[in-house]
């Protein structure tokens, strides 16, 4: 019987993890959260850190910003001359990004 309990623990942990992930994404995907997140970074882009990151890359290379939110960092790196692509699970954050940080035509 102890073997069955120990075998079920990883499944229970995985189910708990998936539920926590689902709840996190549900909150993160709301318009209210996207607005708060957008406002947080609108005037507080970590330029020093992004400049340091950019200095380590080949000029003009491509950057994938996974979890870009509304695209503040993606847009900043694009202004530095990088080919940037931002992806995010929050459609609301991406909506704000397309309004406030539109990509130039290719």
C-alpha cells in the first residue's frame, strides 16, 4: 500500500502544479492585470540592464522576448536596432503592446 501512495504523490503534485499554473494565467490574462503591468513598465524600463544585455549580442541579431507582456522591453531593444519578436500568453498584454509599441512594417 505504501507503494501506491508514493506512486500517486507525483501525480498529485503535477495536478496541483497545473491548477496553480491555470489560476496564474487566468489572473495574468485579465485586462485589469495587463493595465497594471503596462503602467508599471511604461516609465520604468530597465535601460541599464537592457543596454548591458544588448552589448553582449551581435548588432542587429534577432531576439525572442518570451513573456513580453505589453512589449516595453521588446520595443526598446528594437529601437536599439535588433530584430525583435515578442510573444506572451496574455492576449490583453499583447493588445496593449500593439497599441503602444507597434511593430514597424517589414
